[in-house]
């Protein structure tokens, strides 16, 4: 079989990013003897024949679409344009897994894959190749004539990750990706799943679809991870660091202890990862430092206890977050913070609480996002129940940093955008206030809050400060030119 992956990456324009999920599926298909190719779509052409011509060059027997939720509208457009070609098409990934019915009714889509496709997709393609009944393959919903849907049961989540092949690093020429050009970093995943149930995250909804849901959080063996890293170091000898993209790298203390020991002995490159504040004990902070870790990204998400614990369902205490940041920082690590603004029940004051907790924790970098109600998540259901969105209203902006998607009764859209835009400046402002007062409460902090809420202060900041997003919106041609120049410079440096 000739299988063509079509990856939609419209507007956000990160075609240079390595997509590990698609690369893993490519490796699984090639292991079964199939021919795999890739088409990344950065823009929807006005003339469908332009897109059709690119597909015809690959001569596929089957097309496989993959996308994140914000790209779903573009997958629908692409599939509709390519429908006249008559090529059997499947759609997989988190979005069709959480919205299989809506995804399958897309014009030009014949089947959707639910859940992890490492085993399911090769089984489906094998069945199709030999003329078997694809409408009986596990983990697939298949559309028959008259839009009749056959719903097969979901296969258990693959438990032995070591049995899966390494991703196909040649499908996406890794050395030409932004991931590599910008940082010379190797992006690797040691686990799948997450042990937590945050309301806004798809992991909670994904876990529920599997018959072996208790096994949703899985780690590869340390040996498997080291072998992949050794392979990558040999393949890309000028690599300077490693980025582990796991949700919670140290959730298993025993595994993490062995990992740190082996990594220091066999790999030795500086590295970074994600983790949770609950896991950062003094012992693990020592392990991070001793293994050569440079930075850990952790979620603060909200500095307001009610929003964080009840709305987000993150049961972590404020002091636990502060202590986790402090433990890593005392050992010389950079700690970066994730934050979400605009959750249901949010107010101006609750977002200020987030800014103040960031000022208290002093992260090196802030990774901020507007809340997006991803379909089938608990926060999505909550948003519907509160009347903030309508059922089926889940076509999202292409970036979590683009704009708020809900109008909240407790804070205006312009206020959310103001606090988002000036987040770093306001964190610095509160840091200074805390230094002067020697604490993060009291009348001086209350006065500081009044200044932030005061309308002239907002107007002054908006007049004086422009973010990269402002420049992109006001001067799109200049913004695109700057990006092109930056990429050319990085590419030339990479070839020196």
C-alpha cells in the first residue's frame, strides 16, 4: 500500500515542527512493508486542483489525516477538496478520538481512528490491502453508504511501549525542522499518558475510552529510551541538548532514579522536560541537578485556589507549587511556568492571583495560554452548563495564544487580553512590590492591585508596549519577512 499522511498546519505556520505522533505511525506502517509519504498543508489554496496535484504526485492508495483540534476545520476543507479523487481517507488523532461522530460525517472522510493508532492503523491498512472488511477493525468507526456509521470497539491501549518502533525521523527530515534548527535539540518521549485528571485537558477524556484505562500511564524502559538517544546522537552528531516532551517525567520515582543514572553515564547532553509540582521532592530536585538538567516546565495554571482546585481540578496546594519552584531554583535549574487565563468562573481578581503567584515563584519563562474548551473535556461540559458556549461550538483559533474564545460574566474580554498581553510586566511589577513589603499580602499589595485595575494605567501600557502578536497583526508582511530571514539565518548556521 502507498499511504499518504496529510498534516494540516494552517496559519500557525509551524511546518518545521517535528510531529512525533505521525512519525511513529509512519514507522509502524513501514514495519508492515507499506510505502509512506507526507504532505504538510500550510495554507488552503483557492484552487482545489493545486492541492489535488500534490496528492496525485504521491499516488496514494489511502490518505491519513492527522490534526490537533484547532486544525479540524482545515482538515474538513482539505478532505472536501480531495473527495473527487476517490481515495479512501481516514482521520486520526486527539480530535477525531474525542469527536468521532462529528469527524466521520465530514465530507471526504471514510473512517476515523480512535485512540493510539500504532497497532490499529497498520491492522486497518493491512485489511484494506487484502480486500478485507475494514468496517470490522477495532478502534475504527467506518462510514458506509447513506452515512451509516459502523462503530467498532476501542482496542486496549498499547501497554508495552518498547515493542513499538522508534519514530520515522526520515519522514520529517529532522535536521531541517525548526525544533532542530533553533536549538539543536533532540525531542524524545519516554512515556504516554498522564496520571492526573485536569478538567481542561484531553488526557482525562482519552483515558475513559480504553478498556484498560488503569494502564493509561505507561513508561518505556530506560534502556529503550537510552537506545533511541544513542541512535539520535549518532544520526545528528551536532545536537546540543535533549528535550523530553513527557507530561510528567518523574511520576515514577524508581524509573526516574534509573533514568537519571543512565542518562548521565550514556548521554550527558544538557536537557529539559515537564513535571508536576507534587513530584518535586528534595531527592528528585537533587536527581535533576546531578543528571545535568537545565530546565523544568511546570504548571502553575492559576494562582487562585478555587479556580485551580475546583474548576481546573488541580488539587495541588499553593505552598506545594512555591516549594517545588524553590527546590529546583536553589539547585541552579531554570523553572518555566504554564498558566491558563479565562477559565469558567474567572474574574479580574482571580487572574491577578495567577500573576501574583508567578511573582512569588519567579519562573524564568511564562508559557501562557487562553483557555480553550476542547470537546469532551470536563471543562467543555462545564462551559456548556454555564451557558458560556453552545453544544458543538468547538471550532477554535489556531493558537492558544491568539485570543479568548468565551465571554465571561466576571471579566471582560478586553481585560483578559490586557492581563495576558502584559503578564510579564505585571509579574515584574508585583515582584518589586513583594520585595518592598517583604510579603505578598497587606495594604501595599491592595494598593498595587488598584493601580493595575485603574483605567489610565491600562491605556498607558497599551500605548507604550507592543507584543510580537501585535506586530504580526498590524504589520503582517513585515512579520512574515522577519520569520523568513530568521529561518534562513538558522539554516545557514546549521550547515556551517
